[in-house]
C-alpha cells in the first residue's frame, strides 16, 4: 500500500496506536509488553485506515476517528493472536516476527488477546465519555461502536472464525465458503468503513455506498489472501504459506482453482470501484485499496 | 444464596440470559450451542444480581439493568471458559459440568469466549441505540458500559488474571496478592455494583457507598473462594478443589494460613456492611450477599 494518502492515514494510526491503551499499572508490565509487541509488529492497518478514510470520504477530518481506528487495530490484533494459537492455526510467524504465544507462552497470549478486545471497547466508551454533553456527537459514536461490535462478534468475525475452524477436513461447499468469507473477513471490513461514516455523521446514501464498498473489498481481500497463501512467499508476506492446503481449509482456490478465484476477486473489486465511482476524488484512498488488491491478480 | 430477594433477581437474570445474545445464523449453531452450554450451567450470578440490586438500591426498577446484567454474565462466563483452558488453569469441571474445551475442543472454547466478550459489548451498545433520543438515559448507559469495560479489562480483571498466572511457582508477596485480588476479582464486582448505580442515575454519595461495598465484598469473595478450594468439596462447589495448592498459587490461605485469612475476610465483610449501613432496607440484597459469604467462615 504505497499510495501517499493511504500512507498518511496509516502513519497517523501507527503514531497513536499505543496512546489509547488503558493506563497500565507497573505490575502489569507483561500484559502491556505483550500488547505492545503485537500492536507494533506492523501490518497493513487496512481496517483502521479504511475507518479514517471513511471519515474523510464523508467530509470530516480523520482525527475524529482516531480512537475508533486504534480500537479496530486492538480488535484485529487480538483476533490474530488467538487465531495463531496452537489450538487454532498453530502459527509461529506473523507479520514477520514470532507469534505472541511463541514469545510469551500460551497463557499470556490468550489473556493478551482478551485484554486487547477489552481495550477496544474501553477506548470507544472512554471516548464517548468526552461527549456526554454533546448528544449529536454521542449518537454517532454509539452507532459506530455498535457497528464495530456487530461486525467483529457472534454474527460477524467470531462466527466466521468458528465456521472456518469447523470447515477443516470437511467437504467444502460454495455456500459455506461464502458464509466464512462474509463473516470472518468482510463483516469486519464493512463495519470499519461504516463506523467511519457514522462517526462523520454521513447521510444514508454515502453509508450505503461505503457498506457495498466495504463488503466487496472485504470479500476480495480474503480471496487475494488465500491466493497468496499458495503463490506468495513467506518472507514477503510475513507469515508461513501453504498452510491452508495443508490444513485442508475451505478456500476459494481450493474449491474453484487459482484462475477462477482470480476472476471472482476481480469481479468483487469492480463492484467495489463502482459503488464509490460517483464520488471521484473523495474516494481516493478507497480506490487505492482496490488498486493494491488488484496488483497480485496480474 | 437462598435469600428470597437475591433469588428473585437471580431468577430474572436466568430467565433472560439468552435473550440478549445477538441473533445467530443457523450456520453458527456450534457457537450458539457452546455459548448456551456455558451460560446456562448455573452459578451464583453474583455480578449480575449485584448490578440489578444496585438499580433497586438507587430507587429504579431492576428491569432497566437487565441487558447490562446479562452482559456481565457473558463477560464472567467468557473469563471462566478461558481460565479453564489447558494453557491456563487446565480445569475439566466447572459449575458441576465438564468445561467448554472438554465438550467442544480448545479451538471452539477460545472462540466461544471471544464471542461472549463481544456479545457483552454488542448487547450494551445495542441497548444504547434504543435511547439515542433520550440524552439523559444515554449518558447513564455510556457511563455504565465504560465502568464495566474498565473493571473487566487491562486495568481490571485481565490485569489480575495475568498477574495470577505469573504468580504461579514464584515467591508470593502481600503486595502482589493484594494486586491480584483487587484486579482479578474485586474490580469486576465493584464495576458491577457501580454500573447499576450509574444506570439508575444515582447521586455521588450512593455511588461511593456502592463502590466501597463492591470492592470490599469482591476482596472477601476471593478469600472465601480460596478458603473453599482448601476446605470445600468438589461436588458441593461444582469444581475441583485443592488446585491452588497444587499449582502453588499466590492466595491468602497460602500466605497467611486459614485462620488469619478468615479474620481478613470478616474484616472486609464488616467494612462492606458498614458502607451501606445507613440505607437499611434499601440494601437488603447487598446485606444478604455479606451474610452468605460469612457462612463458611463459621
């Protein structure tokens, strides 16, 4: 993601990513250190950048979304820490460095994930406290927090993760595959974009455009990710590859092959582009993300 | 906890405990089933009852606290599921039935915990959505949600859990012991009582009394719990006993012995009783909890 506008927003997130963590006691240094380790290991920061981009897309400054953008990174990071655990994906490399449980042990890794998820909601509700006497702004924040909790919870990301875990070694159907992608990945990305729109107090039309954009990009992102698991190299993408095949996971490439998967990803990215095409320059970062995801499709 | 007023509130929680879970898709039956399994396995429902009791203590109906009370049970249940995992306490019995990972496997248990924690915040923010046009009520809900996220997160329960995990096999100090108790147990119970007060829009005086009560009862509760791990029997308390000693955990009985621990618990319960003594009948459930915790102290 080398687009300068994308990088500007990504830098903003990375500059402030530790600022919204709850003040931690000196006796909880392990917890803080383990949270910091995983939060600062890099990554694309896709969800948080999209939230900030959505604020700007709706005519507000990115700053108003900053606590929520960081909360998204706390959620994304918790989900990766738990996903990498021996009982789930058993990964020892993430974002190019050893996974949390490899460094701190499984017990601390589980609790660090719990801490990050809790920190996300503490950050969002703490931010709300600052606007108790500004009902209009408070409403926007409540809507954004609900949208995020929905997209990442039992009818979003967590539902998708469970379905993903259950799909291993089972017959994979198109229906199940769509369910996993829609929930495990697209719901969270859609929520990130929508939350940005809500924070900016956008009208329905823009929210609808952003929702279609987020969902399409989210689905395409998962397919591109699964393609890279087959064709990519571990050093470049920062994690071990070939794992889905070994684990017999239900993925697009597994069900439809590489070529067909590439076509599907392109279709989704076209749909995403279409959904925000009437906004031209206002959707610059949104379009940069589409371009980035298209690159590995050749 | 046989006091009729306690039982009335407990029944209210148990009657509605599944009602606030997000609507779950038929493809997520495993997740729903695993959440239901742990949520309906019984337990004292101490935190949720205290939240409802606090609403009544402050002159409101218990009903106004119901979504938040159920959210507390989602959080409490998630923390038990994760705590029981092989990598942490490795327990196979909880509330008299096999633990989540024993029934559903470690992967599903980890994700079910994540789902329950997410569900807690989805429940609270969804409830806020109903009051977007009632700024005074909305404020109360935001305050309660922040209080709960603080008490259960990185400067509350999760911090205490990490310290607890780290204390195993190490030299145990009074300072570390107090830190663990204050965070692992007391912070959550204190938050539960305070959240009830906030939801009811209580004045500062009542909030302060409730905070002192919650913290004292929370600390006493942990000591009584640790005493029962030594003197209790597994069938009666629904989980395996003698585990703390085997794991060389940092507990009051381990550091000060049974007698001294009993005295400390009594002191804390007296402080709790004192803190709400001026409210007489309005503190009936609060006092019932104190009486209940005093019983095993003989």
